[in-house]
C-alpha cells in the first residue's frame, strides 16, 4: 500500500489561489510520501506555510530547481530560492519578512520529512 503524499506547500486553499503557487505546490519533489504518524505530527507543529507575495513567487519559479529523487533537498532548494529572490534590492521589506516566515515554516518540516519518509 502506498503512503499518502504530503504537500510541503500547504494549505491547499491558500496555495491554490494562483497558477504560480499551484504550480509550485504540485511539483513532484515537494510532495514526499510520509508515514501517517509523521504526517500527523508535522501538521501539529506546522499549521501552514505562508504563501509569499506574487512578486516573490514569480522570481522563485524562475530560480527554483528541485532535486529529483531528494524530497528533503528539494525543500531546502526551495528555501534557498526564496531567500535569493528576496535578497534582491528591489524586494520590499514586508515581502522579505513574509518570505522569512515561509522559509522558517518550511524548515520546521525538514525533520519530519527526513525521519518520516515512507518509500
């Protein structure tokens, strides 16, 4: 029996608002299959992943490269892309702050992905 896939970018309603955010959410390497217990615990610790600004999302789409075969590495790569995009001088302070919260929420998932991966 295959394990359900966890969307690293959640909740569905928030991330489903724009085609850009939906596209990131649906990427294969950002949907790790997790053991049920790890998945439940992850959602207790991390209630949501804030959606960055549209400006940030469009930059991230151009910058992000998933690491095929590596779910944890793909999330880390996404965190790096968000950071690089929002480190640009044109990024407004509030966009940078929102991106920092998004990165932090993604980082909180890493132990659950690392330890609860069901392959």
